[in-house]
C-alpha cells in the first residue's frame, strides 16, 4: 500500500514539474515576442510589397528596369516582385494587373498599353489605396500617380536633329515604329515630325510598324526600300528596329542608306562600330526602375509627387560606342 502511495506521489510531482516547465517555455516565448519590436526601435517593421509588371519578362530593357527597382527596394526596405508575359502580350499584362489588385499589393509599377479597360483597372487600384506608377510608357487619362521614363516628345525631336544634321536638310526618310498605337512611339514620331517639317526638302515618305519584332522590322524595311527607292535615311523608334533595318539594307541596298536607331542593344552598338548605323538614342531603364521605387517611398512618407519624372537620354555614335570605334565613317 505504501509503495502505491509512493508511486502516485512521484507521478504527481512529475506532472507538476512538466506543467511548470511548459509554463516557463510559454513565458519565454511571449517575452521574446515583446522584446523583438524593441530591437527595431520599438516599431514593428511592415515590409511593403511592390509589383513590377513588365512588357516582356526577359527583355533586356525590362531586366534593366527590374535591376534598378530591386536596388531601390532593398535601400528602402521593400520587397519587389517582378512579373510579365514571356512574349509581348497586352492581354496578359491586363491579367497580371488584375491579379496584383486582387492580391492587395502595396504598389504597382506598370507599362502603359493605351487600353480603356487597363485605365479602369489603374483607377480601381488607386481607389483601393494601391498607388500605380507607369514606367517607360504612360497611360494618359488614367489616375496613375506618376509617370517615370523618357520624355518621348523630346527624344523624337533629338532624333530629328540627328537626321537633319546628317542629311543637310534634304532627302527622303523611312520610319519604323515599334507599335503605332503605343503612346511612347506616337510621341516620338510627333517630336520627330516637328523638326523635319521645318525643312521643305526633307520628307518622311513612309511610316510602318515593326510590332516590336526584329523579323518584322527587317520585312517592313525591305518593303519600304523597294517601294521608295529614293529613301536615304531610315529611322527606328524601338530597340529591335536598328538590327532589323541593318538586315534589310544588307539585302536591298548595301550602300547609301543611313540608319538611326533607338536603345543600346549589343547588336546596335556593334552596327555603330562597323559604320552600319550612324547613331542611336539611348534610354536609362535602370534609372527608371530605381526612381519609380524611390518615388513610391516618398509617397508612402506622405510627400506629393510630380506627375512626370523624366529620365535622361544620350546619343551613342561612333565616337562614343567604345572599343576603339572613334573616327568618321567613309
């Protein structure tokens, strides 16, 4: 009988000890939860989730935008999620914006696509407290917070000045646009026309769309040169136009056509070094991404933003293309 009492006593002591140990562990965890915010200055850090929706996932231009945005996000304690269609697909961009709004992202960076429904989605996001900034291409008429990118009207004017300088104020010009309906392409052409129109003997004889495709850029250029053999100056306003135009010129009229390109793909720079392209206008996609996230940080701090934030452009020609490419082309 005494042994049973002894065993029961030991069992009760063990249960009591286990309860005390469990209580101690729970208290320690609770104290850790209370102390952790104090290590961050007494404030619980709320990491903001920013979504960047690109035009095309692995496009070098948009990868540069992503890199700039990531660097700024790291500097300001935000997380950046990069997404986009594998191939250019505005319908997919719309779906990704819908999903970002449904997921309650803290902010969204997007390319404008000049679509009425897209504008309603931007307005919906803004109404729900999700700030939207357009990058590279604006979405006029929407309630987007700001636009960050090239001043496309001025870029077009700069292209006009380059052609005027090369042409001496006279000659025939063929123009390629990436997408005729895109706002950035339309504004580049508008700026270009405003300069060319000052010279009565300098004429734009054809304007076509490459649909942001090197293959189509080559095909459309070839058709332009065959339809208008008097063309001596070719101008492309999207990144793949320069390489496409080089390919077509090589097939149709290897000598006597001056090419002016846009952006700084490696093939375009090589074309400049080989005197196959006169010059190209270079944008700053890395700066676009960085400044867009920096502006979001300003907005979250309660500061007002300017409606447009223009990033710089530069002209790359044989004197600035590197690899010892200086000197004139003859």
